């Protein structure tokens, strides 16, 4: 299960690294060239570069969790990501005014998948650790009251 958690964290890490780095280094080209970014005007270099920096901060947490997939790294990293990704998904779901049908479908599927992936990482980590804790219980000893 740890391999699945690491793969999911790697997907989220790469997503945040690319989006965050691009937004921080060149916010205007991100706005004009990243698919659908220009459909929710107006452009603000300040907000875009701040978003890039914050996104890179989340990428750092995800990267640490990917390398050291202990719950005390994974859960905060996935929560930080999910606190962004879930509202981001709902924002776009409710703001499709300038989108074609194809753009709206693609954007909402992509945003929904990564939002669910963040939540899924938390649930998988909890299940993995619960299973590991159950495996270490000595079933042959008498019950304690």
C-alpha cells in the first residue's frame, strides 16, 4: 500500500512543482499558455506569483512525504494539498462561463481526480497504519481490562 501512496504523492508533487514553478517564474506566460487559465480573467501578476510560491510550498511538503511516507509527513502534506484542491475543484465547477463544453469537462475531470487523490492518500495512509497496528497485536495474550 505504501507504493500506491508514494505514486499518488509523486503525481501530486509533480503537478504542484510544475504549476507552482511556472506561476512563480513566469506568471504571465502561465496565464496565457496554461490550458484554461486565461478563461477566468483578470490576470494579476501579484496573485499569480503568490499562488506559485504557495503551490511550491505544498510541493515541498508532498515531496518530503513521498520520500518519507510516514503518516506524520503524509497526512499534513495531503491535507495541505486538499485544502487547496477541493475548493479549487468547486470553484471551477461553478465558474464555467467562458469554457467550451470540452474544456469544462476536461478541466473538471482533471481537478476532480487530483482533489480525490489528495483525500485518497489520507484514507490509504490511515488504512495502512491501522492494518500495521493490528498486525502487531499479540492475539495469544489474555485481554486486558
